[in-house]
């Protein structure tokens, strides 16, 4: 690591000597050129003795009072070389009495070398710290990515828990409806069971009545048969009466004839015969009516007997059917009793499920709240890591600006150099009239049809395709750690990329994202910070999106591209 003399420190020291001691001193560098002096007008002039000391011809040279008196160009004093780690770094010269200024010069030499040594140690410490910070930066990026991944999974889990919450609530509400329905069903089943038991008792009682009625019908049929037989007997008696009446009528007729023959003596007998005849007629009529009535009653009785037979048959069937109904009612009552038991169990289970669902919903709510809190803490941790990462990036910038060698120094120098070259190149294109300033700073990005990810063109794209590849490819090949080198405008639009990343697009968007990165807009946080930065350079660490969910850890140094004093964009250099 090369050490340079701090001329600002030298100038301040010279001014202190001049103000406090009234002595003139100077620091001389290569070829004896004065770089700091108590007499500022001498800065830039050369000193012959200092030139010899800087060439190593001598270590110091003292001019005595006598020697100074003999030479018009010399003054009494001493010039002394200041060495550091075997290298002649600077020459210190001081005018004045030799016995006074020589010790002062040696003190200055000691102080300068001590300060250089301290600065070197500080530089080593800062460089080591910068290296460690760079390593920590990579680790912090990886941690941040892990946090992002965990946060994404936590968000997914929270979404699932939210859906589960809704499902549990719906299940709980459904269980409430089921429990209410089960209570209604249980009440209905209990009432039905009670009604079935009552109906069973009624059917059993009715069955007894029907059996009794069937018995009475059967007994009535027997009575009707007896009645029918009795009426048959009465018909026979009536027929006998009719026969007697006919015989009596014949007898009366004979008596009338005999009375007529007897004349006056037979008149009384004729009256009796007439009455007997009338009685015979009436007995015959009565016998006929009785017979006719009995025949009608017998027919009716026959019909009653027939109906009785039919009723007895029906009664017997009704008894069997009523028995079957009684058995069915027994089965229904048993089934309803069993259903009541089962509904009671289901109602109990539904109540248990509802209670468990309520408990589970509460537990899920607590888990969801815990996930929200965890995600909040993850976001806070990610922000703190981002702040640490930004601080590390600022440290890299500060160490590079201080001239301290770090692993990023070569890339910073390369990016700044190529950014200046591109700026000069664009100025030349404007001067030649290849395009106008309006074209160069065009922001009307035209989408390219059928591209995925989308690509665009601007009015300066053709020019960058023509002039940038040589510079960008050279920068990419300058160091094996360099992954890409590309210019972007202030909006993150990248017109021309390295050939490796400028393939024609195909049908696979993931492949396109990794291999077709030209004519793309990289307007994410990292891309815009690089594109819009106007400081000498900026260093960032990030994971580069390679498409298909793949990301590559990348360090990015960018330097602004200025065109005739106007900020066009930046040269981005990505390396690992």
C-alpha cells in the first residue's frame, strides 16, 4: 500500500513555524518541487539541494552561516530527507541558525514518520474493517433475504390461518345450527315416541274391542241361524194352519149345503157354518200373510246370515290386520325410542364440536395475532439490517474516497473511469450531430411487442448499441470477478447490455429474465439509487433477480455519467 505525504498537514505545520517561531520552512517532493511552505509564493518552485536529497544522493544537508554568506542563493538552515519504510517520502527544509533548526528538523522528521505510521495503522484497520464490513454486508443481505423468505412464509401462514379462522367460524355456526336442529329433532322425536306409546296403547285397546266385535258378529250369526231355523219351523206351522183353514172352509161349505137342505131347521146351523167359513177364510188369509211375512223374514235372515258370514270374515281379517298394526306400532315406538337416544347423542356431539370449535377459533386467533407480531418484528429486523447495510456501503464509499485500498477500490476506479469515457463518447456523438440532446435524454420508452419480461426502445437505443459494447465488454473482461457492466439512464432504463445478457427472447419468461436483460427497465430501489446518484460513486449490495425465482448475490458500484454537465445516468458495474 503506497503512502503519500499529506500536503495540507505540511502547509499547516509551515504556517505554525512561521507564526510561532518566526522561521520559514518548506516541504519539497519529487525533483525538489516545493509543495508546502511558510512562503506560499514559493510553492511550485524547485530547490536544488532538496532535489539531490530526494534522489538519494544525500540524507541531509546543513548550510552554515559562513556558507550562506558566500552564496547569494543560499540561507543558513538545514534540508533533511524524511524516509518511511525504505522510501524517501518528502524533504523538509527550515531556515535559521543551524544549531537551532537542525534539532527542530529532526523533531519534525520524527513527527512526520510517527504520523505516517499511525496513519498507516489506521489505514490497515479501516481497510480491514471495510473488508469485514463487506463480508458482513453479504451476510446481512443473505440474512435479509432469509428474513424476507420467512416473512413471506409467515404471510402465507397468516393467510392460511385467516382462511382457517373463517372456516372454523363457519363450522361453529353450522354446528350451532345443527345443535339447534338436533334440539328441535329431539323434542319432536320425544313427542313422537310419547305419541307412539299412547297410540300403541290405543291400538292394543282397539284390538281387544275388535276381537270382541268379531266374537259378537260370530255369535250374532249363530243367533240368526237359529232365528232362520225357527222361522222355518213357523213357516211349517203356518202351512199347517193354512191346510186346516182349507179343510175348515170345505167343512163350512158342506155345512152350508146341509143347512140349506134342512131348510128352516138348518138356518141356525147355516149361520154357524157361515161364521166358520169366515173364520176359515180369515185363518187362511192370516196363514198366507204369515207365510209370506216369514218367507220375507227368512230371506232377510238369510241375507243377514250371509252378511254375518262376510262380517265375521272381515272381522277375522281386521283382527289380523289390527294385530299387524299393533306390531308395527310396537316397532315404531322402539325405533322412535332408539332415534331419541341417537339424536340425544348427536346433539351432545354437536354441542361438544361447537365448544371445541370455539376453543380452536380462540387458539387460531391467538396464533394469528402471534404471527402478525412476529411479522412486525421481522420487518423491524429487516429495516435494521438494511440500515446496517447502508452504513456499510457508506463506509466503503468513505474509505475509497480517503484513498484507502479496499477490495472495492479496483472496481470503484474502473466504474468511474468507464463512466467518464462514456460521458466523453456521448459528448462526441452530440458534437458530430449523430443525435440531438433531446434524443439522448429521451424518456419516451416504446414497448416492444411480444416481449416478456417487457423490453423497450428509446430514441438513443440505436446509438448506444453502436458505441457502448466496446467499452462495456472491455470493462467486463478487466477483472474475472466482474459479472456485468452496463450503462443505464437516470430512470433505470438499460438500452445496451453485455453480449452475454443480450440474447433474443424466447418463449420462457424465466430464461428471458436471465439472458435478455438489454432494453429493460431496472427501476427497483437498487436500480434507481444507482441511476440517479450524482456523487462520485455509490456501492450497493443486493440479490440480482435471475428469473425463475433464482437470485444471485451481487455487489454493485455505479458512477454517474455526465454529458456536458448534465446528468444522463450511470455506469453500473456488478461483481461478486
